[in-house]
């Protein structure tokens, strides 16, 4: 029997305000006990192990961590394997576009949240590698949406989610002690900010497909949301922070925008790093304006300006202005100025494939695995699957 998720009328300030002070009791208890029972060197060693080991095995960790990992080995009993498979077929069909949407809509959606972006900027400064962080985010998307990623007994997504949830708890423990952390930001990685991130992967990504003219069926849309409801549950979101359906998810996104969107230096910093990462991965400098154009197309002028994405000289007719260029993408040359959504969808598809071709070859840093995409997906998308 599935839990009762929340409807559109639920997202009021009186409900969401307290959620900014709530974390994840299960994972937080594990981390608090680790810091209480072990020296800081032991905790640091555990965190390094979580970071460097792509899919940690419970037997390699202290008993309290192993018990935590085992508790999350099974999906909730309301998870619908048929809907998961439908959602993964959507990714199979539109994966390159969704990878581009992740970079140019989902992540920027998170960066416009002036309070939630604070912890992203702080941990980014501490790690010193924004490209690696972006690739790890893309890896989570691929792991969840790959066949068997959630449903297989050793599914990659299960291990990824377990690790991310524990690392969120470690961030909460450490950052809230940071002397420059302001109470107005809320608890780091709190329930509202976590559900905002969930919306970026789910409803915002679906809205991105819609905005470039991809017409999913109601069943496909529902299945994709269901898949990320499961992820949200496994990541430690309480059931009353997970929207029940499309209308509730749309209302939640609107509530987050109303409550959290605004300009701040950290949002601009994160967006600048994101755009530079995408520019680096796209060949040459012909496409340098493309990330900003897509961000403005998806977010709109007002919200894009909040994170420092201003109009360029190329942007004479919105995103379609880029189609006036003699673009060579994926071996094809586009020379006509086209004014319809299929052209934008085609550009998103081609740029998405270029991004994937690039990032599968990029090391996150010296000791980490490369970005991994199942061979079947690489073949489906026509990317460099021999790498």
C-alpha cells in the first residue's frame, strides 16, 4: 500500500518553513555516532572511502554504517517495477536531451535558490573541483535511469543513493558547525532543499522535455515521477515532502520559486562554474553561447539573470538564434534558421550527445572512475561506446 503523498494545496509557508530545520534522522544518527565514537581521522578515512569507492560494500565499513546500508538494500513495498521500466524507457529514448536539460535547466533551477545554493557553493569551494561534482550529479541520473539500476539486487543506483544520503548527513554535521554558516540558510541539505533537488531531477526535467516539444504520454510522465518518488524516499525525504502527482509537483516547484528564488553571489558562482564546465566539454568555442542560451530559454530572463546569465549578442531571436549558425554537430551541418520546437529538440539532442561523448572520457580526478554509461545506452544514443 503506497503512502499518501502530498497534493498541490499542501505547499504553504506554514508547512515548508519548519522543513528547513529538519534533516534525515536515520543517516544523521549514523553520522553523529561516528563522530562521537571515532577520532576525526577515522571519520575522515570513512568519508574518503565513500568518495573514492564508487559502490561501497557494507562489509568494508564499521558495523553502524554496514547496518545503515543494509536497511536501504530493499525498495519500498509500494515501488512499481512496471513504472520504473517505463521511466527508464523514456530515458532510453531521450537521454541525451535529458543530460542537456540537467546541465541547462535542472542544475540552474537549484542554483537560483539563494538559501539552498549556499551549501553547494561551500562544499564546492572545499572540494575545489566543480566539474567532478557536476559529473557525479549526472552519474546519479544515469544510474537511476539505467536498466536494473533501481530494481536489480546490486543495482548501481541503490549504492549511489546510499552513499549520497550518508554524505548529505556528513555535510549537515560539518557545515552547521562552520562559523560563517547563517541560520537564515536553514539546516544544510534540509527537507525543503532536498525536495527541491528531487524536483530538479523529476518534474523540472520533464518540463524541460515539454519545453523543447517532446510530448510524453500521461503514463510516461507519471512513471517518471514515480521513479523519482522512490529515489526521494531512499534519499531520506519524509513522505509528506514527496508530491503525489504532476499537479502537486508543479505546485511544489512554484512554491520553491516563490519562497527561495533570488540573486546571490553563490548562485552566480555555481552557474559560472557550470557554464564553463559545459563549454569545456563542447568542442572548440563555436558553442560557447549555447549553455547560456538554453539556461535562459528554460528558466526565463528574470530567473536566469538572478544567476548571472545575461543576453549575448547572439541572442537576437531567443534560443533559435543559435540555429542561424553553420553548426556541425554529430557529423551533420545545420545551416538554416529554423523557427520551430523540433529544431530546438534536435539541437538539444545533438548537443546532448556531444556532451556525453566528452564526459565519458573525463576523469573526475586522479583516483576516481570515469563517468559510466551502460554499453546498451551508448549504442542506443550513438555515442562513443568503445571508450
